[in-house]
């Protein structure tokens, strides 16, 4: 009983808080506000920071709204008639029944729905809240309780209200996105715009956890959180802004692209702006959801960009909509709503038709339409998938990946292009240029065509030179236009990596609570997992959970290395898919290689791998290191080359993995100072001398690994003769004695190619020279293994003769 009383008092205080804040009252019977072109009539809050009145947002169209009044943008935070703009001369007046908006003809367009009768006055508060109250100052209606697309500090979003995004940046009609508190969570929905469609589709959170939230609160520190009935915070949606002083405006807006973003605006310029750009709104949070393009994956509905189009997140964090080749926007001014249409006639389905010859299949990387396929083929090649779609007159495109083929017909929904979509591609069917039935000339009959041609010939013959000049100029302009990428596209190419930013929760789910270990390294534990790709398909992943030593390196260094590694792309490297950098959690997400590590393959079975297979693996590792050292945009020293960090894919191709110890060199940098990194037995001598290290430390480690591949044994063995315990020493002794066959005496295949064994041993000895300057580069190592460079006689590893 006592608890219930306290809760009731708490809620009462919240309700009365608005009334206790400074306000400017407007009495019943005050002159109405009129929509005028030459001036703005408004009701101001006491400080003048907020205003209520008419704003002209398009020619001849006025919006009844509340806005930030002291900034040039006059940013609107609430509106009444977004779906029905009024013209000049329209009025809004305060009556005992509330506010009534009438157009210039006197017709009622909008009115408030008050709880009870007897409105006495209106009050515009400095919080941005417009309140209608009775004589006892009891609130009968508030703009805060009837939000449109924006929340302001101290505002609460209850269970019976919602934020609804506008149609576009300048169109305040309700759009297709809205959020509300639903079943204990804040849920984001995309609206089915057709009244005949089924229910709306939720797109965030992806997998909501059970919660008892009843309201969302936006407090003055900028924090936005979900609260239970007793006031307990059940989930923090957006963290507070610790660096923003009081002299800032704040707002959180569900924007027309479906993302909830929080913004700040400095009230003062210069040093008092706290480092934030003055005279503009700055986002302080990436938004919910972080990538709207990847968030909507329903089978039906237009998604972010409308039918037949795809969504792409730009460098500024905002989505853009694009059409595929052969498709154009239904409305170029409304790309986010109306989607794309084909600019060619569909394929003829008549059995005797040979229209299939007029179509080709093109491919588009990093794109997907994850739902809505009408036919699926398993265990097929890409060529099979192309052919299956090409000969099927119903097929508009196919998605190919994981040896599967998903066929789609138009209109296709919820398309997305993203660097994280690496393992599937879109195979698009389009009509060949110039083939029959294209729409490029419209539906013109033969007579009309003849007349058109005659007129054109006559025109050209009278002014041939001018027409040729015009045609040439047009062609030059056209091809330059075709070749010039958009600013956004160029920026994406430069800044993006093929990485996905995972949350800890997503990786916990993907690994079943980090249940199955694949291995333990010096800097963390690797777990097996799988990411759901939809359509009952999943991608096997390996998640490396870095320990506290790695966490202490700090966010900037971690992210710099992750972003550099994310730019790598080579067939002999394990691809980094994504990462997690959340709180104290640092995790790396890689492809999971089906055949495990080279260590297990080389040492884990009594049956030795074939000689030529081992040498192909050796060459693959060398080529991967050449890429890291010389062909990457930033030079990368791996620092921990060993069999356990070489993985094998389905075809036993060597893939270098585990960049946990990698050192990224800046442009022009060839060496670096760092603490000892690597694994005992593979660590180059210079690590122990407190001197700068170079990419030659990887060459040394590779030399040891090459000897292990040649001899099919570990670099240190205890259960052998003393002379053979250290592999490097034994190999050098055998080479100097001219007895390299001793190294492979139990390998019949290798014994048949002793000359090749000797050559590879010589390469290994060059690699393990104590003096780094004597070691060849990895590029030269690869050339020696390939046979394009002759291998000269190496000095003993402890010698300091002139370099190779």
C-alpha cells in the first residue's frame, strides 16, 4: 500500500512538472494566429526559445507547428496538419473546447482532443511543450503527449503514443516509419502503405528480449531510456552526453529514413560551443538502428527504398536508394518511397518465342534481396544459376551464394548493398540494348516510326554540321557523366571496409554463449559460431575474444588495426568479417575454415600430407605474406607466423589468420619499436635486442615454418636424438653435410625429389639468418619457390656475411 502511494506521488510529480515550469499564457478569447506570407504570428515561450504558430514550408502551404525560435533553421519539433497543409489566411484560435485550425474558407482542418471541458488558457513552455489547461492549471492537452516525429528533453513517450517519421525531409505528411512502446520494448515499425496490406513490420530490435517497459524518457542529460511502471530503467537506448554543457539545444527525431537520431545545437558560438560545430545541428549518436539498410529483411513490403530498388548506407551514416542497371526510379524526386521500374519489356513467355536470346545476365556484388524467392536450387554452380534464371521468363534476378541459387520475380523487396554481403551476389537479367520490345522508344507503331525517321533525315540534311557537332558534344557529355561516380559513391570506396560492427549480444547468440572453443592463442580464445543469413542459410564464423591485455591497448589502436586489416583482400588470407568494440569487449570475427589449422593437418595425424600439397601450402603462405608486406595499402607485419595461425579452406588452400599481434606500419615507415611478439621457436633474434623490427621478422618465422612443412615435424621435438631436437639446427647440419635426404627419409614422395627438397631447405636457411639484412624479402622468397629466381648458396645462419 505504501509502495503504491509512493509510485502515485512520483507520477503526480511528473505530471505537475510541466505546470511548474515557466510559461507564457494565452487567454481564452485572444486574437487567433493567422497564416501570412509577410510575417510570422506566434505564441512564444518565456525565453523566446520556442514558438507556436504557422510556418510556410512550401509555396502556398502552411504548417501549424512548434519550432526552435532562436536558431536560423527554425527547426520544427511538432506539427498539427502535416497531412493537410493550409493556405494564406488560415487561422488557429483558442476556444473552450481547445485549439481549432480553420482554412481560409472557414472549414475546420484540425482540432485538439481535450480530456474534459473548460479550456481556460494555453501555455507555451521553455521545454517546448504547448499545454491547454483549465482555471485550476490542470493540463487538459499537451503537445508532449501528442508527439509527431521529435522528442525533447523531459518528454516522455508512453504506451498510447508513438513517434511517426515524416514522408520526406520537406514533406510533413506521415511517412512509413514509426516507433512505439510495445509489449515492454521500444519497437520500430515500417508501415504497410496500402490499406489492404497485412500488419506492419517491425525492424528493430531484431530479437527483442522480454521487458516490462511502459514509457521512454528523454532526460536533460541527453539519455534516452526505457522505464518500468515503478520508474526502474529497464534499458538504456541512447547514452547521456557527458560533454554537452547546458547552453545547448537537444532533440531526438525519428527521421524520414527510419532512424532515430539525437542532435545538439550550441546556443553560443566560439569557445562556448564545447567543440561542436556552431550554427548547425550535430548528431551525437550513430542512431537506432545503426544500419537501417540491413535492418529490414521482411519478405513483403517496400522496405527502406521501395520495390525493385536497393538501400546503401553512405559515408555520412545515412541511407541512399539506387536502381539496378536497366531500372529507373518511378519518381526521381521521391526515391525513398516509390522504388524503381524496369525500362524494358518483360521476357516473352510463349513457348515458340526466342526472346530469351535478347536477354543477358549481369552480376552485382555485395547486394542481396534476402527474402521473397519463389524457387531455390541447392548445390549448383554460378553458371547453372545464371542459366536457370535466363531461361525462366518469370525470373527477374537470382541471388547466388554457398552453391545455392534463389530466384526472384518482380517486384522484389528490401534490397540492400553493403560491404558485409561478401559471399552472395545478385545475378540480374536485363534485355540487350537494341533488342526488340525495349521501351526506350516508347510504344510507337511502324507508320509513326517512318514519319519520325523522315522528319529526322530532313532535319539533319538541312543542318548536318550543326547536328553532328551537337551529337558529338552530347556523346562526350554522356560518357563523362557515365564515368564520373557520385561524391557519395567515391567516398564509400575510399573509406569503407568489408567489415560488420557486431554487438556483444549478436556474437553471444552466434556462438551459443561462446560455447565451442576452436583454440586458445596468446591474446585470446577462438570460438566457433554461425551467422544467420536468412532462408535457412548460415555462415560459419570464428570469433576471437581478446583478453584484457588487448583491451588495454585502447580503442583507437584497436580500431586502427581492425580497419587496416579490414582492407585486406587476398586468397591466402582469412577474411576478417567484422568486429565488436563495445565497452570492455574486443572481439574479431573471421571466416571459419572447414579444414582447420595447418598445425592439426601437419602434426595431428599419422598419415603425412602429400609432398606437393605441402609445397603448395608453403607457396600460398609466402604469397599471402608478400601481399601483407608489399601490396597492402598499409604495410602489415604479422608477427606470429606459425602452423596454428595458418588455416586451410575447403580446397586446402593456405589462409593466413590471427592478426592479433600484427603491427601496422604507417605510409613510408619500414620499421617499428615494439615489445616482443610472437611464439617461442618462431621469434626472430632481433626481438630480444630491443631494436627496431621490420617485416624480416615474418621472414624468419616463415623460414622455420617452411622447414616444418619440408620435414613434416615440429620445430622442437623431445623424443628424438639430441642432434635432431632443434629442427633448424638439424636442417643446417644436414645441408652442410650434403645429406638433406635425411630430413625426408620417411617420405617416399619427397625422397624422389631430393633436388627440390634441397632447394627448399636452402630457401629456409636464407630466411632464418640471424642478421635481418641477410634475409630475403618475402617477394624474393616467393620467386625462389616458384623458380623465377635462382637460389644461391646460403651462409650458415649465424654468419654475418654481406646480404643476399
